C-alpha cells in the first residue's frame, strides 16, 4: 500500500464541530445511477463514538455508509446501515477501495489492500478499472421457518426455503418470478431473521436475486455483496461451476462476477463516483431534548 501524504484530508476541529471528508459512489456498476450507492467517510485518528457513526449513517440514509481510518494498515473499516452496524458489506467495501485508489491515490494498480474488519482480515485486489473482493463464503442450511409463512410474506409461490447467517434464501421458479416479487415489507420486518433473499436461475446469466432487509433500514438493497457470498457457492454446486455471472434485479440493477474458491468467494465489480465533499458533525453527540 502506498503511503502518500493526503493533501485533501480536510479533517479539522471547528468550534466544537468536526469535519470529515465524504464520497458517494455507485458500486457494482460502471454507470451513474445504477448499482448500489454507498457513502465512504475517512476518519483521521481514533474512531468517533458508535452513536456518532450511526447518526452519520442514518443522516446519509443509504443502504451502507463505510468508515475507514487513515494512515493505518491493515486499514480499519466499519459499515453501518441507517439502523445498525453490520459485520460485512461488499458494495461499500468496493466503494472504499475505489476512494483510496481513484480519489486519494493511496493505492496503485496491482496492489492488494488488507482491511481489518468485524469479519476478520479481508483483502481487495486493485485493478485499473475494477476491484476484486476476497470474502468468506457464507454457509446455507435448512431452516425451521415454514415455506407457507414466507409465501405469505412474499405473496408468491416458493420452491425451496433455506437459511444463511442472518437471512432467509427463497428459491423461486424462474427469473420472471424473482423480478415480479412484491413482498409485504412490514411482514418481512417481523421475521426472526432480518434479511430475505429471493433467487432463481438466470435466463442470460447463471443466477439472479433480490434482497430485502427493512429491519436494517434497507427495504430493498440494490446490489448485495454479502448475499453473493451465499448464492455463489449455492448455485455453483447446482450448476457445477466455480465462476459465475450474477445479476441483482433491483430497480437500479447490478452485475456481479463471482468466483468460488474453497471457503472463499471473490466478487468483482467497478464503481462510479457520484459525490465528493465534506460533512460537519458535532464532536460529541448532543444529549436528547
């Protein structure tokens, strides 16, 4: 990793307030207004309080805000939805590396960046125009929830129901069925697990999916890296393939190239910069009125 000085950190104390540099990028796409938007905030020094990080993520109101600490290696990285901190996030990790690579010049083409996260040490390979995440595969297991209960939530027929870490996995008949799903989001929010995937074999790719997590503050996530850590091994076994092309059928849509390697899943994608600037927040969270 390069150790260039960061001339544009713009981190300063301002009359009791703190200024942080921020970027917003569309991940898993090379086109503006597609893929999954993520905010990336650079932290110069110690972590602010968890309450402040959560408040910033809620104010951004994107599916994920990533926070990384400057001038440390491996790079400390955390992810927050508008409601909660999460242990793993793919698209906001892509966005963070794109900021370090393209916006700040902290890493060069060909580099492999190590990240220190709640999911352990993660590595991202930096190419000229895309990035490859090396993430832990997520196991899929049987579940005690009934197919009928999830059919009522999804308002459609389900062929199979599985479970993976913090989300249910519902296999539908085909790509058209996945595209047409209109879940009862309040019912999804009341499920024991906070996330719900619908998936099927793809018509012009290996598999398609959608992901709903309203309990995390994400009604429908546009493109979900963590879901592909489950789906790539799942569909890879069924299709007899280690390299798979996937599409997430949200309104924004996104393409994910998946490579299953033993107990790891590599996800390849690019990012498109949308916004760069700064945010001004209190150094200490104000007391509630």
